[in-house]
């Protein structure tokens, strides 16, 4: 396993007799928890608790309390419902903006398909156990929306609440046909936006926000944006509310798309007419939104894993966007040099692929690999005193 040298945390300093100032080398890695089963992402509840929730592909969610980040406990297990065929699994988790009061959270997972579909995407609401917010009630599930998946790949899988309070759901094109992304009579290949109901007994699982761009037309009202191939991971900027969508390419290019918080929706990100900044297999024309970042499959690159725009306490990465390529295990860092113009560079070449990213309420940034969750930061700790020459080996 890759060995990364890091300076021990400030707690260790208190046990040392000799201290000196030290500036850490960028970047710095700190594993948390341990023994996870294919963790796909890290989420926070936004309730002031600073807890971290780890999404395991097989159907479990584990919670890490800030008082002891070396261990985790089981929050929810719906593995009996989850089908992990091909790219399926428990893929997404989002906490209701008023989670602190209503205890609601939402998951995105795949279960066995019906009527010829390989899988079914399920968006389902759960709530915490009465009296203990560290345990979810496994019997509280309420289906919000289900979407048939004709193949086992390109499921999308991420979901987040935007600053507007609505739930955004990233849907891949279903894997069976490139053309679904441009077809506005299917929910595949789209970014969806809905307003999930919060009644204790849900009779109408969700409503359509009146400001959705296609309300009143023949296009499906749930659609917020289209022209996406497989937006496996997207995120909202904690500070600005802007959305960054990492869309997995086909044979040539990977792309990151940017959508302003002020966007009215209805944007077309191009697939399958375009792949990144290239002509796509559809060969069609239209008005498309250019990605802010594109990288080719040269050198073994093959599948982008979207991350977050860093909004933590360190200074040098503020506003930078971190993302990774699954096949090469490279992590990239991108900066907006001038409004709308971004540049990117390789930050680190890891030994194991990045499955997902996540952030804490305070902007700490994490990535996951096959069995680990690791905090990554820029090492801007020049004001902290560390033990003279004291180092520790961390296995990643």
C-alpha cells in the first residue's frame, strides 16, 4: 500500500518535550474510520453535529462521530433491497435541509429491474430512529421516485439538495442507448429537480417546482438539465450554491460542467452530440453548454470521479475544485483563473482508485477508495507547533 509521511496531529505535540515550527508538504492525507466495504462517498447532515456519513456500495451507511474519527457505527442497512449488478448499488445520500428537526434523509440505490429493465433506480426517504439521530429506522422507507434502467451501467447515482431547498438527482443515460440524453421524454441522461413531500404519511411523494424550466411543455417536468451521459458525481459549492457536474465520457474525453446558482435551468450539456469538447457519436448539432474542464483518455485515463470545490479552513486551496480519474488514480486540482476560465493540474498520483469524494460541514475534504476514507488537505498549518522530527507512517 502507498505510504504517505505526515506530521502527527497537535494532540501528539502535547506529549512531546521539544517543539519546533513546521510547514507541511502539500497535500496531506489523514485516514479516518476504517474497514469500510467499498465506500463510495462521504456526506454530512448539515445539522451542526459535524458527523460524517459513509456510503457503502452494498447498502450500508456508517456514521463517524467527531469525538472519535478512528471508528464508525452502523446508521442504516438496506442491503436486502440493493442490487449491485454491474455499476449498481447504494450510490447516493442526501440529508433534508431541515434534517435537524424532521430527521429525513434520502438515498439513491438500484434494485432488481422489472419489465425487461436490468435495474431500477430508487430514490427513497428514510428517517432517524425516534430519540437517536445516530441510528436510522430501516422500516421508515418511503419511495419518492423509481426509474427503470435498461442496462446495468450509466446509473448516475448522486443526489443533493441545492440552496433552493429542492432535491437534484443525477441520472445517467441508461447504458443501452446514447440517444436518451437528448430525448426529453425520458428521465435518463438528465439532471432532475423535485420537491419531495415531507408529510409523515406521503400521499404525493414529490411535487414539481413551479420554476422548473419545462413546466407546462410536453417535456417531462422533472427535468432540470439534459445532455448528460453518466453524472456519477456532482456537487454544490458550499459558498456560492453553484453546481459542478462531472460527466463520465465514452471513448475519448472526460468533462466537468459548471452551472451557476442563478441558472434558470434547461441547459443542454451536449451528450451524445458531443463528448467533452469533441464531436460525439450522435453527430448532431444544437446549442450546448461548454464544459469548464476536459481531459483526454491519453495515458490510461477513462472515467472521471467528481469532487468538491474546497471551502475548508486552509487558505491555498480556497475555491479550488478537486476531482479524480478512476482508472489512473490521479487526483487533479482546478482553479478558476478568471471568471469562467479554469485550469487544472495533477495534484497526486495515488495507488488505488478514487471511488468518491465528500466534505464536512466545515469544508474538510475527503476521498474514498476500495476500503478507506481519507481526508486530504493543503497542509497550510504554518501556525501550528509540532514535535521536533516526529513523524508517523500512514498506510493508504
